């Protein structure tokens, strides 16, 4: 261990994105997933630091201190999306940390859904860089993280000719979830009584609830919700909050997009606005 | 444009020379003057094969490089390939009627596979026309452009695999079975048609670049067109 | 990957069991085409008998390919996104869709075959080889049709455009199957035609597998 570094005042507020963990001398502890270090290195009180396995190592008074980086779940850097020659998203940059919920508000046609699809790795941006759950958006790595992403769009993803139960059972089989979980989540969203109704015979609100049930079942690490409250009645609206809180408590993150900021004010701890394709605070 | 003009001039000269040699070559022993259509038919077929190989090459390069140039190359070459496949089929049918007695011999592997190849590449062009978004168009067409080229060697070697009416290759490594004067005319016409292909390709690429420029001039941001509604006086409250 | 492909196939077949699109739309349409042809010929029974197999294979091709782009399993945006985000690879998706289409196609062709025998009274030896030819043709057509459905996904005028792509690519299958049956009728060997069919299937299998991911990226 090096002993010739200047001491750092541990009472100082750690720089943004860092949390001071208990000192563990010479021990790297658990194996958290790596996150690529940000381009701008942060200097902690002028003390020489170095990256090792995604953590900053600082030696203070002969003792090794680990500053554990809170891993961003999602990082977008100057993302641009063009459809042909039409820019739909002109410039979008944001960071969503583990345990955070980002609310993006914007009027019709501002590019909210398109941006959400980029975050879901369903759409490659025309330019810009991004990392989703440690995977570079521009590489095939994204395949490995897709299972950890949950998206609920404008239209629920259901096969019309199958019942709500069958739709969820299909998801359960593909995602290696227990079949017993299907009825549990249907009960959670208040659709246990309609489990054997064909999806095409369900109202939009019921289909939306079934979509949320799917997300309760798959428990994604990154939750993406597009107009989450649209179509839900007042009794079902708390489902969205429950889903967001559950995701965050498990160390995941959530991104909500809506044209109505009032629906997100209690849920999101970060708010941004998307207007004519530009994402801003 | 200068490059296109130079190529066209060279092609015109070569085509003129080829035409002269084709007309002045001795008539074929059995087919007489009808055989002279060989000097258009064979080079057209050769061009079609070349064009579709270039389409496949452009498609592969687009997948690797993702540059519009390669997609433009693939599309331009496919259009020319379709044109010359149609010419090869048409001249083949004109030649076939007096010589074989039928315009189209359904039992002939070369004719049938060439007709299929034409349809596949017509489908390629139809796919391109039906896809308005340039990125999606390039992505989907590149897949079809790579898959479809498998047919080209099939068409070329069909005469060796199934022996029917159509003759086998005229130009072979071990030597050609036709008269040297005819061979000379054929080779000159092959060169002329290759120059015609290059000239048409260069010209089509220029046009394609202009089309792309018009298509990709960046428009206003999509969301800028959406404004808050104006209901002044529209509703009586 | 195999499990995912199996689940996709199972899902598609479950949907078809409910929607019955193949049974209620494609089969009647195919039968109608099979009936229209001898009506156009008139009362020339020997001629009708001779063209029976040709009419069967043409109808199987032209109408069977519609099975791959039946409305009930048309990939809507949300459903396609769901499959992608469940971690199903595009190759699994291709093979799952192909397997389901192949099952339905083969069932369609067997029904059509019974109708063709009754309507055309062809001179045909009913041997197990016929079943093998139908299975091979059905699988090949399912692969081409699924590939064409993916290439034309989301485009307006999708059905006619997909047909334009499928028909020329499927003609070698048509020729191979028809000639194999012709050889069976004459009592000569069908090995060469079967090998041709197998060769075409291998090319299609490779093309479909390699094209699956690029086509997935080509959908918004």
C-alpha cells in the first residue's frame, strides 16, 4: 500500500456519482458489474486516484479507501435520431443512476417515444453514444441486456387471439419464470377474474393492466414506460407507482415519458423536458 | 459528368466497331444470318451477370461500411442488370423462333433460370420502390441483393448441368468452337457492352447521388410542426 | 435458442388454432383456384387429368405462401418489440415462425392434395415418397415465405410485394417437386430431384439464418 499521498477529508461531500463505502483494506469485496469510467476523471481533494474494477481507490493515512461508483443504468450522450432526413430526436443526453426514476415530459411529436425506443435498444441512434446496463448501444452487446429491459408502450403487447393468461404464460416460458407467477401478477393488477378472456375482448385499460402485469412478472432492471397512466382508471393508477418503486428498490431504474408532467411529479426524482427533439433539464 | 461522357464516347466507338465486325463476320453454316444476334445476346447476358455480381458486392460493402455510395452502386447496377437480362431474353427469343421453332422453350434450363433471375431482380427493384426510408431500404435491399446472387452461377452453369437446346459456353479455357472472325467480333462486342455498362452505371450513380441529396436534405425537426391548438371562438361556452 | 424457437412456433400455432385463418381463408381460396382451372379448360377429361399435378403444385405455391403472412401473426410493433426484449434472438424467431408456417403449409397441401386427386383424377402412384416430396416442398416454401415476410415487414402493399419476392425464388422448389412426382408416375428414380430440393433447402436455411439479424435491425 502506498503511504505518501496527501490525506483527504472524509467529511467532504463525495463528488457527484460516488458514495463512500466502508474502508476495506486490500479487499475488493463483491463483484459488482463493471461500468466504463466516465471521460472526465474526478479528482478527490487532489489525491492521486486510480480506477480499478469500476471503483476509485484512495489511500488515506496508510489506509485504502474505496469510493464506490454508483453504476449508471443508462447513459446517453448527444443522441440524435433521424428518420430519413427528418430529425425526430435532435439532441438527447442524460444519465440515470441505479435507484433513480427519470421523468421526461414533452408535447405531442417531440420525440418521446422514439427516445424511449433508443433507450430500449430497439432503435439505433443516427449519431451519439449510449450505454444501457453496461452495454454499448452501438455494439451487439445490447442483445445480452435486452432481457433486463422492460418496456410498456402506447399499445399493449398482447396477441389478440390468446387469453390474458395465455399471453402471460408465453412470456413466462420465454423468460424462464414460473407459471404460478402468472396468476399472482394477474391478481396483483386486478385481472384474475378476466384471466381467461381473449385479449381482443378486453378494453384498452384492461390490456394496459395486463401489460403492467407482464412487467411485474419479468422484473426488469430498466423500466421504460410510455404514457404509463393512459387508459388506467383511478384504482389502477397506483400500479404504475408500485411497479416503479419495486424496480427502484431492487437497484434498477425507471424512465417515464408523458405529455402530462403532473402524472410523474410524485414518481420521478429527475425531471427533463423534450421539446422539438432536444432533451433539457 | 466528364467521366460519364468519356465512357459513353468510348462505348459508342467500341459498339460501332463491334457492330461492323458482327456484320462483316462470315455467316454461320446452319443458322446463317440469324446467328449474328449472338453478338448482342451473349454480351447482354454477360453484362447481366456482371451487374448482379456488382449488386451483391455493393450490398456486402454497405453492410460493412454503411455508406450510401455502396447502396447506390448496388441499386444502379441492379437496374442495369434487369435491363440487360430482359435484352438477353428478348434476343434469345428472337433467335430461338427461327432456329428452334419456339420463342420460349420451357424445357431449356438456361432460358428458364434466366427468366427466374429476371423476376427475382424485378422483385428487388419493387422492394426498393416500396420502402420510402433510405436506411431501411438499403438494409432490406442489401439482404436480398446478397441472397439473390446465388442464382447467377446457377444460370451460367445450367447449360452444363442439364443438356437441352441451349448451347454450352462459347468462350472456354480450352478454346472456342466458333470461327476466329466470329470470335473476334464477339470479344469486341463483349468489351463494348462492358463499356456501355460502365457508362450507364456511372450515369445512374450521378443521378442517384442527386436523388439522395434531394431526399436527405435535413428537414425541420419533426416536433416543430406540432403546435398548440387554437380554439378561439371555436367553442361556445 | 431451440427453446425459444419452439415457444415461438407453439405461440403461432396456438394463435392459428384460435384464429383459424388457414382453415377459413387460405384453404377455401386454394380450393377455389383448383376448381377454376379445369373450368377454364372445359370438358377435356384426359387433359385435366394430365395437368392435375401441375395445377396442384402451382396452387400450393401461389396460395400456400399466404400462410406465412397471415394477419393473425402479423408482427405488430408492440409484439415485435416484446419478442426482442424477451431476449429472443432473430434466428430463433425466424426458425420458430418457419416451423409454424411449415406445419400449416403441409396440412394445407395434404388437404389440397386430396381435393386434387378427387377433382383431377391424375395417374399417380400413392407412395410414401409423395409425402416426402410434400414435406420437403412445404418446408422450403415456409422458409422463403418467412424470409419474404420479414423483408417486407411494415411496408404498405406488403402481401403483393412479398408474393413478387417469393414466387421466383420458390420456382426451383416447384420444378423439383413437380418433376419428382412426374418421375414417380413414370416409374423412374426421383433421387436427383430430391437432392435438388434438399440443396435448395440448405441454401434457404443458410440465407434465412444469416439474414435474420440484419432484417431485425431493418425494422423501426
